[in-house]
């Protein structure tokens, strides 16, 4: 596929200021993080794999679902992450996922459960049939920050249809790789490993839901969930599970990693909803990374036209 190399600092002029603002803050973060990790053989603060070695996608199909809001910088998207398999600090994933995924291994995804066409797919075969789209989505983390990310990928529905789910398939469960050697965070019990997420069947089939294999025109870095991750833009970020190795059709609602960790704080649905607070903080406002002033959080993260009907008649305070 690919093939032209573009460096992250080759960014449009409009993004330069944003980057500077972020960088000042990041320098501060770096100092505190390195100080706390005296024992770890910390590589230099980097972006994971050398960016100019990343595969570049071309001939991307633009998407009508894209926002035209200003994109968050590549730098911020790839160094300010949540990926607890590599540690709970925002910079841990970019520091410790530099060799992830191990390129000597062939990445496989198992698709099974309530379907007529289960199988184990190698990454290349899984991705080959799809036309890659660029979709610029707002993403809202439950912690109160947000980004605008130019994802590359394809609709999850297209992938699921190939597996031919049967009539018992009410939910889809997703599982991240379990490999404590590659993912040192799995040696600590902050969450029950492997990380599991789930969607109701109609949420999974919604055209907004995508499998992402890249961003900013390039293949995904480890810290963003390489080689493929889910993207569900109307739900809090933790639903967008990274580095998926298993997709299973199930009859019962899956028990997700965050529900197991704290069912009072993290519900199955986790739709972005400014009217339902997290038990320990308000969800009314958010800080867009790179901006100073907070902005109002939108119902369904602004995607209500596409997804509100999925929840008609449901009490969203109860099914949070
Ligand atoms: N496997 C796995 N997936 C995960 C997480 C994680 O810790 N492990 N963190 C989630 C959270 S809380 C957020 S906000 C998003 C962040 O995605 P990004 O770092 O690519 O922006 O990933 C989600 N997916
Ligand atoms: Mo998050």
C-alpha cells in the first residue's frame, strides 16, 4: 500500500500554535514522569516507532461524518494517551509502546460466538477487503478532555456482516491482547485483564462505529491501539478499545473491564451525556486538548442526529 513519508512536524501552519501550547505542558509532564521512573530503562520521550517509517495511506475516501473542527495535533494525539496496558500515566503509552506490537508476530483477530461464519483472520486478510476512509471525529474522554482525531479505517458493520451473526447475537464483545511481556501494565491489577469492551448489536452496526487502522494518514502507533482498534465517537473514550484480538457475538450483555472495576461509575452504555454526571465529577464541560477555555459537552458528543434513536424510550440516567 503506501508510501510517502510525512513527518509530524510537517503540519499545516494552523496547527503550529496549538502544538506550542501543548508542548509547554508536555515538558512539565515529562519532567515529573521521568522523575518517578528512575528504575525504568526509559527510552527518550518519543513517538513510538519512527514516524517516517510508518505506512502512509493514500487515496482515502473522505467521509460525510467528518467534523470540520480544528484537528488536535499529531503530537498530542500520539503522546497524551490512555492505554493502561502500558501504565496509567498519560505519557506511559508513548514511552513504553515503542516496540509494540511486536512486528515479528503475525497479528490475528478471532471472530467467534453467535455467528455462522466464525474464523481467525490475519491482520492483512482482515483489512484487505476494505476501502480506507478518513473520518475526523470528536472524541471525548470520561475524564473531561477531548480531541479531534482524523481516523483512518472502515465501518465495523462491514466486518461484522462477513461473520454472519445469527439471531442470538444481541451484543458484540471485544477483547484486547493479553501479553504481560509486551504490556507491562498488565502485571498490575488496576483493571482485570485482558481489557474487554462491548456494544449492543445495533450500536455495533451503526454506520458511525468504525475500526481504525490509522490516523493522520498513517498507520496506527502502538500507543493509539495498533494494529486495529474500535472507534465509537458518541461514547466516552474507554469504549474505543485498543489492540483488539477477539470479536465475539454474544447473547448476554458483556461485562466490560470498567464495569468490573467500578460498576457504579462506569456503565455499559457510557454515552457522552452532559446531563448525567460521573459520581465524582460533572460531565457538563470539557477541555479540548490544545485549548485553554473549556467548552460545553454535547449530548452524544454531538452525534445525536445519527444515534439518538438507538436509545429512544430508555432512561439514560439509569442506563448510563
Ligand atoms: N485496551 C485498552 N483500550 C483503551 C484504553 C485502555 O486502557 N486499554 N483506554 C481507553 C480510554 S479511557 C481512552 S480515552 C481511549 C484513548 O484513545 P487514544 O489514546 O488513542 O486517544 O482509549 C480507550 N481504549
Ligand atoms: Mo478515557
